[in-house]
């Protein structure tokens, strides 16, 4: 029975990729452990990001910095990593990359928790940003050596983090008596699981990959070679053609080939840019100015509920196709390579939230929570479909580079939203104060003093 369940699980994930060539990897042998390892990679790569975004207002308690300052601090180094690293990171061993990612995550969390200076706290956030950007780039690229089930597992893990992280933080700081500072500190050692997962991962696909072999195209040291004369047979000619084909596949991409691969995936990077711009502007600078005096909920808790509902939607968006595929082969009817549709929907949602913050026409918090879920859902959909769409238009030897570069679109979009948000949030807050003249505390979903950082106001 367990083997049957696992087979259905494997087949469901394998249905998610539209490319016929890419589907050839579906039948390759893959262990349950490897699939779970990539699930862990996806979850832990984004756990700190999702948690810190949810905790943004608590981290800035008692400070007048715009919420977008947290996002800009996070996104700027993340974007730098995604711009620079794809061009050279393939030369660094995966063990070294994994160790650096884990170290930056742990040290960054400790700085955020123990530093009193705002600048040092932002430094800790920046360290986590670099780790997150490198982690997404490294582990998404790593899936290129494994069957297609692993990319689906990684994407499912990223969706799981968007559910688990805010649920954990909201639960322990709102529904229990744990202070925000302690809640973040508890998660510091969790990043060690990345190293443990990498230790469990089967390294044979990496070692056997022609692209990763250090001896390709050059002689091994200490090995003598002897020239073998060809007898002119057709078998020798076929072997020569095979060797030439193999060498062409194993040769690393040069700058021109990387440029061509980048051009192939540009139509998928552009929608990611607009989608992430709308998504991050909404969550970092617009909903922070929307709360309801008659709801009976504290202004700070408004933001946590918005964030939780948004991330639940993101989890559904990134994982729905897999769960549907468990019940039958319906995925071919649900696959979408036209990712610009998701970007357009998110831009429309941005207009809705901006108008609500300005004119306050929504009667209650319920509709805002639902719309936040819609933002998360659409954002999850574009993240789910984009890598699979890229796999369908790129060649096998291009995918490790293409998967890494694809994430640049969302990084630049989020960065642009953060910069715009630095001005948008104060403007919308001032407009809100004109609307709620006697209840101006509801124009900003944050504690007015730093007490809410080191203690729990609910207890």
C-alpha cells in the first residue's frame, strides 16, 4: 500500500511539466528521500523571508521608518545575489554554497534579535536576504540534475513555507504569550536542517552529470593515453559522432549561449517583474494603512491577519496543481504558459487596494482578508508555472543557468515595489488620518512604542 501511495505521489508531480523532452526525466529513478530533501530545501529557503516579512511591523515597533524599509533592505542584497551569482556560482561546490547559506541565515537571525541599533537589525535582515537569494538560485539550479519530480517538490516547499512561517509567527505572538523577539530567536537553529538535508541527498546525479565532471575536455592527471588507430569502420564514425554530441552537451555555456538562454526566458521574467511589483507594493505599503476601528482587532493584529491570509493563498497557488493531480490526470487542462495573465490580475488587485486605502469604501475587514488571499493565490500561481514554462522552451544544458536567472525577474519587481513603497505608505497614511480624524491609530498597523517587540501585549 505505501508503495502505491508513493507511486501516485510521484506520478502526480511528474504531470506538472508541459515539455515532452523534460518529461523524459519523469521515469528516472528517484528516492523518496531525495524528493523530501528538495521539499525541505524549498521550505527552509523561504521560511525566514516569510517570517521576517510577517514580523516587519514588530521589528520596527516604536520606529517611524516605513514598512517598505524592511522590504528594501531585504530585496536589495537579494536582487544583487540574483543578478551576479548566476554567471559564476556554478563553479562553486554545492557543499560550500550550502554551508554559506546556512551560516548567513543563522547569524542574520541572531543579529536581528540581539541588536538594539536599527542599522544592525537591518544588517541581519540583509544577511538573511543574501542567504535566501542564494538558496533559491542554488537549489532551483540543483533540480536540473534530478528528475522533474524534484522541481515540483522544491516549488511545493516554497509554498509550504509561505503557510508555515506566518502561521507559526501569528500563532505564537497573537494566540499565545510568546514575545515577537523570542519567537524569531527560536527559529535560529532551524536553518541547520538545510545542511542535514544536503547530507542526506543522493549526490550521484551531480557526480555523474557530464556538466559537473571536472575532467571533461581535458586529460586526467596521472593517466597515460595511447592513440588507437581507426579501421575506418562505420562503427568508429558513429562513435565519433556520439562523442561530439556528448562533448557539445557537456561543454559549459559561454557568454553568448547564456545571453541566448536569457533571451529565451525573458518573456517569463517580465510577467514575474510586474506580478512581484504589485504583490510587494500591496503587502509592504498599502495594506499597512488599512484597518477597521469597528472590527475589535488591534491595528497591529490587522497586519498579521492580512499577512497570514495572503500567505495561505500563496500556498494554495503554488501547490494546487499537485493536489488536483493526485485524483487524476487533469493537469494538462490546468497548465498555463501565459504567465502574463497572473501579472495582469495582480496589477488590478493593486489598484483595488490603493483605492481602498485612499477612500475606505470597504465596510469590513472580511473582504480585505479575502482579497489578500487572492493576491497570494495569483502570486503563487505565477511562481508555480514559470519554472515549468521555462523548462519547456530551454534545452537540457541551459536549464541550470535558466532556472537561476529566472528568479531575477521577481527580485527586480520586489525591489522596485520597495522603493516606490517608501513614498506610497507615508502618503496613504496621511490621507487615512484625514479620514479617521479621531482614530488615527488605525491608519498604521504597528505598535507605537518598542514594548511590543520584547513583550507580548496580549498577556
